């Protein structure tokens, strides 16, 4: 998985470096080892250019922590100094580092999913980050058609339950 890709040409270049190292090593080992090269969608530009990036990427994984930082324009580390005040004063509804911001980050994710699957209809797309353990974020990921969520080990039981609930809720629609 290649992080912080902003364009198809960047991924093409890095993918060439990866295969230039991996393929000779695999051949020297005398084994068959299929592999995929994909990218983290962590930049707003990457989400908006996902159709072009999907021409090279064999899978996407949203780095939701970084995508949130880049979309909101503030650091997760520094935001602790003012997010409490923003929440108390109802400037924002929830901590965007705990629950996916559907209106901003979520829209970028939906665009990337749609664009990526226009190029690769069966592309695996998921998320990696703390949002993968939040039930409302998991439901959103299910709604936009993600293949998987990844989260901290202690959040796995919550994530599995939330994914099952989202699937049941969706089957009733």
C-alpha cells in the first residue's frame, strides 16, 4: 500500500519501483506470489482524482485520520486545544477524528468510491484508522459500498457488531 499518493503518475512511478524490487526477488525465490499494489486515499486531491488513480491502483484504503486532517485543515494533535470548545459551543456536532464527517470527508470518500469503481468495478476499498471502530462511521462505510474496515484490536468487537447491524439495516431497505 502506497501512502499519500496525489496523482496517477505518482503511483505509476512508485508502482514501478515496487515491482522492480519485488518481481526479481519473487523470481529468485522460485515461487509464484501474486501481489497487488494499491494506495491510501489520504488527500482530498486523491479522492477527486480517484478515477485516474484507479487505472494503476488495484485497491484503495482510506486513511481517514489523515484525510480528516487534510480536509478540515487542522492537525489531530493540535485540535485537542480547541475541539472541546467547538463541541461545547455547538460549532461542530462531533469530533471529526472520532466520527466520520459525512458532509466533507464522507463526500470525498463517496466520490472516490464511485470514481474508482467506474474504472475497477470489483475494486476492494476500505478504511484504516480510528473511524473503523465507530458504529456510525461503519454504517456510513457500508452505505457507500466499502469492502472492509480496519481498526484498533480493542475496537474489533464493536466494529463487527456495527457492520452486522448495518448489513441487516440495509437488507430491510
